[in-house]
């Protein structure tokens, strides 16, 4: 009674579980890092499959949602010299203009305001108020000032982006490490040297956060403006036009292009920040 | 016919005559008053700090050790009183300051070497002068790490070494050290303590050291300045005269142990008061 289970268990337990245990341990350990590299692609691939299945199995009408392959191929052929490329370029150009205006005016303005706390406190409410106002709500106002023009789309995007840059740069200066300022003062630095050698540098990292949010904001407003302020080009214009003629392939391709643009701009600014503000977070 | 009644008249408020400190005094503090949140921290405080000596400041928590040296260094404004360096004001005096938190004292956007040279550049020194002084400093500190790195790439001890080099670069008359070892591990504390002693023996720079470690305070000091609880007064100034260089053996000498014991007694008396 007692001997049987032992005798049956022994050959199985002694011979078999040992070898796979060892080979598993050896094989799994080095495989771990290659899995890590795959992880970021899982989400997009799953989305792709779910999207494809949803269309294939008829959960969503093909007239509302094209198969992902169609949307992607429209995106690729469109960007490879097709008409989508022109609209993409127009949106990039408008965003860049709005952003450059916001950065070139906003950063110095923010740093100056921040270095005089009294000056900042006196305009703080205005900045906070208009920063909290959705810029798209101001489109009619800008329409009255600039008319239905090319400048209008850039102007409203620049306005929205500008406030973000001013706010972040000013706070960067206001929240500069007090001890670094003291260190400069105790070495005999004048007010101007403290400003030039410490405050501006201290504000760089928050300024970059501001620039990154500002470029996203500029893109959002440019796309909205292209949709609703009588544009004849740009991704926003293209999206709304293809929606009206039910050209869903082209609409999704344009949406994906806008998404890719926003993503690329964000990554670009993260990389720039890492290069320029190399001390950030250390 | 207009006659001014009760015309203002001048009262001769007697101005207390300036009392210079004894011979060998570097910094004279007279009638220093500082209020914090309506309460006196220092009231009519007088002190003489000797020249070419290291004075350690020690006292109960919250008595304003750091505030005292920050007021002398001009980092904290004083309510009233007078602080003179060999009869000059702070404006005409070159000082160096070493912070406890080296991480927020150095400028991370400059290479370490440029951090150290920064006070020289503020003085408008030429490149040749700056280079010569830097070579001097590197030699006297026997620097073993790469000064072309950014401060955040260095260890804590290396960063604090760089902070001290920066403070000493313009050959200051007085060097202020606000708990310079508190953020360092034991090994680096020993290393930097020895460096400071070496620099002091080479240059004889007047140093004012705030410390919360009594052994360290006595070890480096020529004089231990013991403060009372607030409102802060001088409890006692204890001389400690063992010859330099002081070493690990110094820590077990009877004279060292005696000085430390005396300081501790005064400290405990003041804490319990």
C-alpha cells in the first residue's frame, strides 16, 4: 500500500521534472529583454486586429469605418506625394508659424514677467483667465478682427499657445531654486548677472514643458480653425470635406496623419528638451 | 506774529561709541538685532570673530546658527546693528560661502570647471588669470576627478569639493561653511575635513563653520562659539589650541577630549536652561 505510490512516483519525479526545469530556467532568462522590446507594439496590433474584426464581422458598417488596411494604405499613398501630403504640409506650416510666434514672443515675455513678481501678479488673472478659456471659443472674435483669412488661423493658434508659454516661463523664473540665486548673490553677482546666469537657466526646464504643451495646443487649434474658418487646405479641412462626401477612407487617413503629426511633435520636443536641458531631473 | 509753540527740539540721543574688538579681530558684530515672526532671535548681539582662525558655531536647535552666518554673509537682512570686516562693510569684502546642499548650490548648466571659475569671471578676470588660478586650485586640492564633467555627473563628495573650490577661487577674506558635511557620507566627510584643514594651513583664511556635530566642530576649530537658546546670546567661547595638522590621533588626545567635554557641558547647560 505504501510502496506502490512511492515506486510509481520516483521514476517520474526523478527523471522528468528535472530536465525541463533546468532548460526552462536557461531559456527564459535571456528571452526576457526581447519581450520588453515587443511590449510597445502590442497595443497598436491589438487595436488593429479589433478594428479589422469589427469591420469584417459587420459590427460597424463599412460606410462608417473602413478596414484598417484601407485606411493605412490611403494614408501611405496620400503622404507619398498624394493630395494628403499638401494638406499635411499646410497644417505643419501653420502650426510652425503659430508656435514660433508663441515661443519667440512668449518666452522672453514670461521670463521678464517672472523676474518681477509684482509685474506678474498684476497680469496673473488675465493670463490665467484666458489660459482657461478654450481658444476655440474665441474663433468668432478672431473672425471679426482678422476676417476669413490665412492669418486668422495662425493668429488664434498663436494666441492660445502664447499664453501657455508665458505662464510656464514666468513660473519657471518665480520658482527658481532660491539657493542658486543666493549662491550667485553671495559671489557678488549683480541683479543683471543673477538674471542672465541663473534665472534664465532655471526657467529653461519649465519653459520646455510650456513649449511642448504649446505646440500641441497650436496643432489642435489649427485643425479646428481649418475645419470651420473657410479653409481650402490643411488636415482639418480635408477631414471635414471627406466626411461630407462620405469618403471614410480618406477621412481616417487624414485623422491618422493628424495623430501622427501630434505624436511626432511631442517626441521631437522631448528629445530637444533632453538635449538642451541636459541637467533636468538630475 | 506767528509763534511756533512746542517747536521741535533735538534730543541728543547718545550714540554708543564703537568698541573695536581685541587685537586680531576680523569681524566685529555690534548691536545686531533680528526678529523672526515678531519674536527676537538676536537682540543687541555683540561678537568678535578672530582673524586667521577657524571659529565653529554650535548651539541648540533653532538658536539661529545658520541665520547668524547668513546675516554676516549678507544672505539674510538684519533689522539693526552693524557688521564690519576689518572695519570695512560687506560690500568691500570678498567672501566665500559653502552651502550644505551642494546639489542646489552649483549650477548644473555649467561644467564643473566653469562653476569653480564663475566668481573669477564675475570679477572680470582675464582668461589667463582665471586659468592660472584654476591650475593653482586644482593643484592645492589634488583633484582626482574630471572637472570637465557636469556637477550632476559627480559624486556628492566631489560636488562639495567643487563647491569649496568655487568659494575659495577668488581668495576670499572669510569663508563661510553652513553644515558642509551634513549631506555627505562618512568617508567623504573625513576627506573634505582634511582638505579644509590643508587649505586653512596653506592660506590662513578666516573660516566660520556651522556644524551640528560637536566632534567635527571642535576638531576643526580654534575657537568654539557656543550659543544659547533664543533670544540668542553667546553662551561661551572656548578656545581649542592643539597644533595642526590634527589627525585621527588628535581625537583621542586628552586636550581634545577635554575641549569636547567642556563644550558639551556648556551645551547641555544651555539646552536645559
